[in-house]
C-alpha cells in the first residue's frame, strides 16, 4: 500500500444527485476524475473523455471462427491426492500417527446436488480479539438473514444485513480493522437486488461454487448513497471513497454470476466497484451484461488502489468488460466476449495479464488514456493469451511526440491472434503492428526502454521471448497456473475442524499441540483440515507434512509467541511446509501467519517440501502479517514512529523486532506455487482510527534458494523488511509476476544494517556505504533491496513494481521532479547469474534502477514515466 492516499475532493454535489434511476455516465466520469485528481501526481490523467461513456463504438463485422483451442486440462484433484498420499507415506515423518496413513487415497465423493461442504459444516469461527468475541458471528449465510434467492424477492436489504450485522467496520464510520471478519455465504439461487450490496472491510463473499448463485439486478435497480455497482466494495461519501483504496486488505469475492441484463443498455451500470489493495481477490465470477448497440455496462470498475489479484472471470457483453485503474495488478485466466472494449485501462504503473481470451470485441485493450503529453498507463505485460474476431487488440496512446517518454511500455509474449485486423495501434491511429494474417502469432514483442544488460535503448519490435524452462510450463507452452482449490467434489464429512480437534483459536490459549495434532489427524484420516476462524497461538514450530490440505476461514491466523522464536542467533520456523527431504504435495489456502510481540528469531514460512513439477505444492491467499493488528502487541501503543530521533542499534525499540525472515524457500524445496500471497510488515496500525504509522522491524522478506525450482510467484508482494524484499540465491527456474515491493518507511533511520546483524549463511546483503552524493543530492545508500538476485539462472519476472516512497517517513524524496532520492539502488544482480529477464520494472523514488555487481547501469532520469520510472525490458548477459 501507499499510506493515506485518500480523496480530498468534495463529492457533495455528486452525492446529492445519486438517488436517480441508475448510475449516469457523467457521474461515473466525475468519480473517476475525482480519484484521478488524487493520483494526479502519477497519472496526469483527467479521466475519460466526455464522449467516452456516451456511446459504444461500432462492433466489427464478425463471423465467429473456431473458439480458442481447448485449455490444457488441469490435473484433477484425485491425481493430486494420489501423489500426495503416496509421497506422504514415503517420507520420514516422526509422529506415530502418520504411520497409520492409508496408502490408498479416498476417492472424492462426487456430489450430484448443489451440496457444498462450506454450507454443511459446523460454523464455529471466532473473532478472538473482538471485545464481544463470544457473540460475534464470523460465518453468515445470507438466507439466515432473510435473503430468499428465489428470483423474485428483492434481497438487497437482507444481504446487506448479513454483511453489516455485528457492529462491523462499516464504510463511513471505520477505515479498517481485523477484529470484525466475516464470511458471507450465498447458497445456490437467484438473488434479486434493487440497490447495491455494500461489501465491508475484511469480508469474504463466497457463493456456492457447485451451483453459482446469481446476483441479478431488477430493471429498476438504483445505486444509492454514493454506491456504484451491484456490489460496491468501497462507496463514495462526501469526501471521496469511504475506505482508503490503498488500505483495503484481506477480502475476496468468489463464485457468482453477476447479472445486469435487466438494466437498460443505455444506463451506465457496473457489476462490481472494487477500489482495492493487497491481499484481495475476485475469483470465478461471470458477468452478464447487455450487449446491445450502445451499451453502457461494465463488469468491474476499479479507479484506484495499490494492487490485487483476480482470476477465472468471464465477462459477456458491455461497453467495457472491465475498467481498470490501480498501481499494479496480476490478472490471469479471464475471458471477454462481445464487449465493445474488453479492457478499458484508465491508468497503471504496471499490470500483468495472462491467460486472457478476448473474443468478438471492437478493441481488446484500450490503454490510450490520458492526453498525448500525459499518458496515464505506465506499462503493460501481456502474455499467453488469445484474441479472436476483434478489430484491434491494443489501442495504445504513445506516439513519437507523446509524454512521458517511457509511458505505455509494452511487453507481449505468446499471443495468438485470430481474425484481428490490427495488433497494436498507436496514439496517431497508426498501425504499429499489423494483425492477421500477417501476425497470427506473436512470440514476443516489446516497446519501451531496454537494458540488455546495458542501455538505455529506446526500441520497439520483436524480441526473443524469455526462456521458459520445461518445469514452469504446461504442455501447450503456457506458464502453469492453478486456481485456489475450493474442494467442490468433497462433502462436509471430508473435513475436520481444528476447533473440534481441541485447538481453541481464542488468542489466549497455547494451541501448538492441538493444532499440530489436528494437522496429523486430518492427514491420517485423509481429510481436509478446516481451520475455523480464530487466532491460534503457537510457541513452537507447526509442521505441515506432505499430503496435507488445509483451508482457513476468512484468514485464520497462526500467531507465534514466546522465547522459542526469539533468538536472533538461532532462528526457527513458525510454520514448516515439509521438512528437508519430504516429497509430496501440500495445499494451503486462506490463512495468515503472524507473530506476537518481540520475535527476533521467527521465520514465518519455511518451505522445504519437494513437490512434482506437474503437481506443485500450492499456497493461495496465505499471507504474512507482522505487527499492526489486534493480538500482535505491535501496535501504535507499543511501536510508534520516531522520525525525530536518530535511531541507532542501542536506542531502537528492541521490543518491536518482530521477525528474522518472513518466507524461506530452502535449497531442498521444489515445485512451489504461491498465488496472491502478501508478505507484509505493518507500516501502520490497522486498528487505529487514524491508521497511524508505526515502526516494526522484520529482517528479511522472501529468500528463495531452491536449488532446482520450479517456483511460481503469482501476484505476490513483499513489503517493509529491513535488508531486502525478494532475494534469489543459488536458484533457478522461477516464474514471477507481478512482483511488488516497498522499502521500509523508516529507512534510512535506521539504515538496513540495523537492527539485524549480518549473517553470511543467509546470504545477507551488506551495505558498506550509508549515503552517496549526486551533485548536490545526498542519497541514502543503505536502504533494503527490493530485488536481489545472486548466482541464479533462468528467472523470468513478468512485471516488477519496486517502490521507495519514503525517507524517514517523509515522501518528498519520491515527489516527481525531486531527483528520485529516497534510496540509491533497488535491484541488484550479482555473481554468476544468467538468463535473468525482467519485464516492465517500475520504480519509485530510486536513483538507480539496476545495479550489476556493484555497478549502476540504469539511471532513473533516463526512464521517466511520470511519478514512476520504467524499463520495459531487462535481460542479463
Ligand atoms: C455482544 O453481542 C450480542 C449479540 O450480538 C449483543 O446482544 C450485545 O449487545 C453485544 N455486546 C456488546 C458489548 O457489544
Ligand atoms: C426498486 O426501487 C424503485 C425505486 O428506486 C422502485 O420504484 C421499484 O418498485 C423497486 N423495485 C422493486 C422490485 O422493489
Ligand atoms: C442512505 O443513507 C442514509 C443516511 O446515512 C440512510 O438513512 C439510508 O438508510 C441510506 N439508504 C440506503 C438505501 O442505504
Ligand atoms: C448503433 O447505434 C448508433 C447510434 O445510435 C447508430 O448510428 C448505429 O447505426 C448503430 N449500429 C448498429 C449496428 O445498429
Ligand atoms: C479458467 O477459468 C474457468 C472459469 O472461468 C475455469 O473453468 C478454468 O478451469 C480456469 N482455467 C484454469 C487454467 O485455471
Ligand atoms: C458479437 O458481438 C455482437 C455485439 O455484442 C453481438 O451482437 C453478436 O451476436 C456477437 N456475435 C457472436 C457470434 O457472438
Ligand atoms: C480509448 O480510451 C480513451 C481514453 O479513455 C478514449 O478517449 C478513446 O475514445 C478510447 N478509444 C476507443 C476506440 O474507444
Ligand atoms: C483516431 O481515431 C479516432 C476515431 O476514429 C478519432 O476520434 C481521433 O481523432 C483519431 N486520432 C488521431 C490522432 O488521428
Ligand atoms: C517530529 O517533529 C516535527 C517537527 O517538530 C513534528 O511536527 C512531528 O509531530 C514530530 N513527529 C513525531 C512522530 O514526533
Ligand atoms: C541542486 O542542483 C540542481 C541542478 O544541478 C539545481 O537546480 C538546484 O537548485 C540545486 N539545489 C540546491 C538546494 O542547491
């Protein structure tokens, strides 16, 4: 996140006109403008042109050709289970119970009906740190709140009650909190709505994935009170968005059909309004929009925020399948049919799209937003996709004279075009790259600044694609992808509850033994462990053996505490995902690993497991959260910022040292697929009304030293650690995209050598210089690395946002035009590294964007892109 980017513009005038029939284009435009004025320093984008929302472009004459070739089928869960179980048996597990594990996997019970286990299990999640924990309801079935789902009744109020009841963090009266989590579950049905569903902070809206519930608008649907969309994740109030779009974390929407077809095509209706930040997702949703000539519908509208992830979405119809504007995002496996413009990209710094299918649209991706001298789309990374029966794949805004010079940086790879007239058109309406038949396959094409490894070169054209090691791709050559399992094929009896096994999750009781036992019991019985929402205190390592499948509830928290994890000279894993030598597969989703109080030796995640390349261990929406939340004991009261004191090793608050290393992928680990995992050291107190900043120290971010790979880092981000965010050492075969980092806001007070001593065995970087001078600027030279790669091969990074906004809590160092002087360097490539590719590296506040073996090779001033700096293509020698 970037702290406190709240809207300042008054929208009182707009709000007063909201109670009209549906949301009018002019209002959408005004909202967009007000948001963009907040982001003006990076976007210089005045919002869509007045005409942009008024009428659709003509559709191309199109005869449907064959649809996209069938996507390579995923490995079935049955196979995963078989592999996991047999490897688990083979591995050496000390606990006696594991010996009892049957070697024959239980075949999943195929439920013919709509029965979904999440509906059928006992609901006993608790919000441990809610003052009313014994009464607070985590799981809410909308039918228990009066929703009918009968296709007739207006369910809007009942659904809103299900979301809001229990004194939750309501927009307008609360900016954020972790103590009022909720799962809002929708059984199968058609839920009619006449006004917006307002989605609260820390809410998981989950539909039955076996029989997707439909949320369907009446023709009289009206967004009211500053809301936009059938579902609004962040309504507008008189002073702008009610939750800060860069501080909305930890929430999901999955398994729905959002049906807007009753709403007249002439009304600018929106499916989901989703200004959002890290650790959020929309998964498995179908958007049904009007596709009549002149339609004004859009499936998703995002105008601001600091990141996120989406997957498995289908958009049918609409003026825009979706409108997206946000700092950076990873989106994969999305299909757009019959929209005028499939994706309307209003601004970004970096965006990673892959597995995208676009069919029968006028334009695939319109990224021409902004004035010719102030383009607002920073960069675009787009690969493994198919565009069919569409006039223009990409409508860009760049031209010979456009500004900023590095704006609209583009990297395309592995793109199939069928019946597409123009592949890329520029801001002068000139065809930059013809479509079919000339280019029916784009192996790789890029435009922007390149360093290969030296530069800058300003180029556009065909490039050699990044090497794709066999282990990272599927049989069709696309990067392997696997969505978060929802275990549709299992029944409630295939799950066991951590709470039923004696773990309390109450935030007070030591649950180490009970939770460990629950993990072993689930494995022995070949069941899936359901960790009911709660905070599970652990005082020694929790071991997850191969074969385990674990799923949390609105991010159940494992919270380490005590002396075992407090020895900086003998760091210990909080959660050990396999032991060295373990073979097999683990699936883990929807949880958080955290620390409580001083934990100088805590390693939150230690991956040792060796999983098959074809069926990797998968970890989805499992986040690290260090400090800043109820129960962490690392809040404003304990860990205030001290920008006015020179912080030294002796005077710093050692009680706020909260982790040694957050994610460690060890040499023995292989076959690790991490998706939408946010690794966060808190920069502010989430429970505090003002979201006041705090100072919490965690030594190292994500260290990958898997000797063989493959490792996939899909939509991950790592923020605010001391020495580095991502570090790759002695590793190979990594796919990463989009990665995102932020340097700790307190640095260089103290600088990165403090408070964690250098440890050679962890390949710590060293920081010999405290500052460097460039002309009259003095620039910190001992801030943590965003990305450090040492002695590694074949790492392909599809989009990297490496940000340094602050210098000792002041942002003047990152202001545009002030010399990008928050820190001197951010990306270091060292030693015997080869086949390293980085597409669209975007930096903030950093003087040199690339450093190779201690030599700076890319100066920020050569790659200006508004508030950010962009290098489209980096390749090592
Ligand atoms: C606790 O929750 C119960 C049930 O929702 C409610 O009746 C009661 O007023 C709450 N107490 C407080 C102190 O919020
Ligand atoms: C929906 O709300 C409108 C007022 O905005 C009202 O006229 C209409 O009757 C409502 N429709 C239903 C089905 O409740
Ligand atoms: C709109 O807000 C007003 C005042 O906050 C409230 O009384 C009213 O119930 C809200 N209406 C809807 C439909 O949410
Ligand atoms: C779509 O509507 C526009 C404006 O109303 C009209 O000019 C155009 O002919 C229509 N196109 C088709 C294909 O009906
Ligand atoms: C892509 O999403 C669709 C649903 O929209 C799903 O059926 C399919 O399995 C997904 N593909 C992959 C590779 O996950
Ligand atoms: C293509 O899109 C247009 C406009 O949305 C629609 O009328 C037409 O039916 C679509 N064609 C096919 C084959 O789906
Ligand atoms: C593309 O987007 C820009 C900016 O929103 C808009 O002005 C333009 O009309 C769009 N192009 C088309 C062909 O829709
Ligand atoms: C590009 O084409 C659009 C639509 O045809 C037109 O409105 C616009 O003025 C053109 N832009 C330039 C620079 O020629
Ligand atoms: C630091 O000093 C400035 C200027 O004296 C003051 O405004 C600010 O509140 C101080 N900050 C803290 C955290 O004490
Ligand atoms: C620093 O140098 C720049 C360019 O050399 C100059 O524009 C600026 O005024 C100088 N600032 C100070 C404080 O001397």
